[in-house]
């Protein structure tokens, strides 16, 4: 009998029992009321998106057993705080085409496929941001011992992050997790990445989305070059005098500025006994994000969190000067949340585009504040900046209707 056989879902997830499991997911159009027509990149397997109980999910149909394997891999990656989609569970079904397994992940809100970035008017600016995001993603995965196996633009989604992009792994079918990655595996991963990126961009060129002059072949090599520079900086070993313990903290701060958290610092005496070899063991690239969340509860991408933490530190310095006393950063963070962040978002809320995360909108307003302050040669403040941003940017795009703003009761 065709239909649902079994499922394994994370606690708090819907049961999904009323979906048309007797049909292959590729035949759900017209048979499932929950389908959402969202863009899908190139994929080897059928994928559908469903709007189910106020949340969006991606369902991918795989041969028997493969959904469970990919689900477990994604769970391990999430436990290491790696930038991947959020795995919800897997379902075993039987259709007229035979048995299959379905991987269920939560849809990555506010994300964009690479095709959308290259099709936008800001394609040239997005190119460099995309290269950095891909290189950073690979470094984070390799530091955690993850061999992706099929690194490509099609298997990646991107989120805007305070003027940059953050890349997320969305397909782990061919992934493996090791205690550490060998040099040969890392090198082979980069070879695969270059070939896949070149192929994806060649397809975009053939479809007319990018001009014939676009550096298709060089782009993968650029990602590799940026990866190698970042990898070398993170894994750099330093030699310092035994009488220079302050250099340990300098190294930790330098890595934190790159966004990476440091798990431990390994010190070892050199053979002559007068110097120390220092190596920092890096964990993930969420130092600023985790610090901001612990202080304020605000969820942000890495670059957003870094920008906001800088603002909190500036507020702290100003308050300390005004009050002529020291102040814990936690107090400054609470003042920032109550006096700057929440009031600004309340003003911007009626005009927020649906595809823009609130924290991203706040960071865009901060950039606007900097522009206005430079022009006025003084700090114009958050309230003035928010109001001017609404009038000159959000409204001028084409109006609330074209912006697809979220309707707020009692607002224009």
C-alpha cells in the first residue's frame, strides 16, 4: 500500500501526516495545498517547499536511507554551530515508483540563491562578497573536520549580512565528518569547488544572466585564493619571547576581530628554551554573534553582530565619559537595547520589506546614520536617521505596496 511508512522528527515539529505521501514529491503540484512556489537551484533530486503550520519547510526526495544519513550529518554540523540549514527530520514513504526517503529542513528565511545575486543590478559588487562568503564557509567547515564533497553555488544559499554576504550549506548528501581534514582532502575539495563554480557560471552566461566578458574560469580560482589566505592566517604559528605573554592576548583579539572564537592556545618551548611556539585552536566564526546574543538576546549574522557590538562599545565609552565612572558592557548593552535598537525598529517596522530581517534593516539604518552624520559633521542620532531612512530610502523604492511591506494594523 502506497503512502506514509514511518518518520523521525525533532521534538516540537509538526507531524506532517496529512501531506500526500502516496505521490512522489515531484507530483505534488495541484495535489498539496501547502506548496509554495519558491526558487529552486539545480538539484539532483526533487525538492518542494511547503508552508505548514506558520513555518516554511524544504522537502527533498531521496533513495531509501539517504535522507536519514543526510539528516544526521546536518544535525552534527548544527551542533558545531556551522552555517547550514536546520534539519527537522526524515520520512520513509512508498509510492508507485517504489520506496523513498524524504529529508525535511526548515526553509532558510531571508536567503537568496546565487542566481538572484547575479541577476541583480549590483552583480559586480555582489561578486566579491560572494567570493568571500564561499571562502569563509569552506574554512569554517574544514576547521570542524567537515568534507563537503560537492561544494557548489547550487548547494549554497546566501543571506545579507550588514553590507556583506553569509553563505550557508544546504546540501550534505556527499558530506563526511572527520576528526581533522587531511591536506589532500582539502585540496580535492577546492578542486571540486573550482570546477562546480565554473560550470554554474557558464550556465548563467549561456542563459544571458551574466555578460560574455564575465571572468567565469577565474572566479573559482579567486575563491580558492581567498580561502588559502584565510586558512593560513587562522592556522599561523607564531614564535614569541617567554617574556611577552601579552602577545597571546594580541593573537586572540586578532582572531576575534576576524569573527572566530578561540577554544585554546597551545604554547610549546622551542629547542633553545628561550622562546615559545604559539598556536591558537579556532572553533567557529560566531564570536560576535554569540557575544551579542548573550548580552541582549538579539539574533544576528556575524557581520551584523560585529557592527552592533562596536556600537555598544561606543555607547559604553560615551556613558563612562559622561558619568565619570566605569561601566560593565552588559549595562551598556541593556541601554542600547532599550534606548536605541527597539525604538529604531518600532519606527522602521511599518515599512520593513518582507525579505529583510529586522537586524539587517537596523544595520542598514546605521549605515544611513553614518552618511547623514558625515554630511552634517555631527552625530544626527538614531531617531532622525530612522525617519530620514524611511522618507528617502524605504518609501522612495516605489511605495509600501511595491515594497511588499508587512501590514501593521493602524499604520499607513
